[in-house]
C-alpha cells in the first residue's frame, strides 16, 4: 500500500494536470494517459478516499433536500 505522502503527490499531480487540461500525468517515473477530464475527476475522488482511509477518517457526502409549500 502506498504511503500518505505518495498518495498526496499523485493527487497533486492529477489536480495540476486537470487544471492545465492535459490528460497525461507523470509521477514517480510513471506515466498514465486519461481519456477524459471525468476520468481524472474519478481518479482524484479515489485518491481522496484512500488518503482519508490512511489518515483514519471517513469522507461523508450527503445531499439534503428540504422543500416547503411556502404557506
């Protein structure tokens, strides 16, 4: 399993490449080609979960919708 430092380095590389619009990411002498920005976003989400898990915390995402008739 990768260390937290390695995971963060991968995430930073992905975020930088996503911001530049390039679909090729290189880190630790390895190169990965992504097909779309959505695929890079999914990879970032996976790394976020792995980092959180390695740090002993969970990522909780909730969407709450509240409605009211206004009366």
